[in-house]
C-alpha cells in the first residue's frame, strides 16, 4: 500500500541521528556531518547529502559549512512531524491514482471507492502529521487519527461513512 521512498527513509534515519546527537550534548555545537551519518549507517553518502540539502531547504535542519560545520535540527524533535519530512522529500503521497482534479477520469462520476479512499488517505496523512520525530524515535504509539475513527479503534471501517 503506502511505501516511503529510500530518500525519505534515509532522511528519517539522519533526523533521528541528529536528534540523538543533540540530546547527548550539553552546550556543545550540535552539528553532525553527512560523512558521520553515512559512516554510522549503511546509506549512500551522495544520496544522503542530497536528502540533507532538501531537508535544509524545507527548514527542518540547519546547515553550517566549515571544519566544525554540518547539520543540526532546526527545531525541537517534538515540532518536526513525519508529515513534514515526507512533504519535504516526496510531496503529499497518494493512496490511489485518483485525484480530485482529474478531468480525464470517466469513472469519477460513479466511482464507488473515491470517497472512501479519500478518507483513508486523509487519515494516513493526519497520522503522519501527528507523529513527531520524537514519537518515531521512541516507538511511542501516536493516537489514532480522529478522522478515521467512529467510536472505537477495533470497529474501524474505512469504507463506512464517518459521523460528525
């Protein structure tokens, strides 16, 4: 179903490393080089460097040049969501090929899955937005998306209409 790209996986690995590095410091510069990250984890250094540049452009990390330079989180790990990272590296993911602006779809007027799949996509995206980098690193379970739950998590049915 939904699968993140290697770019996003490497970005998340780098962000968790930066978070762990910053957590272990007391008043020191929190900068980590791309080389340090690629030496620690088996990720391609060139691709990692591209990913780090994209995360810096999205203002999720800061970058500094020089001998003591490198990368550091631009804000606290609790303020960076999985959605922020996915958006920066992939854009908003689609669950189906359906798009609300697809004028060439002949099935759209009678499509039985368009609305249910839209709810599923919205629920997945809401979960990504509510899962912080800290949650991801700590294996803490985020709360289920409000959009997908009717009353109880065990009775969840994405194809049933969601009430107010």
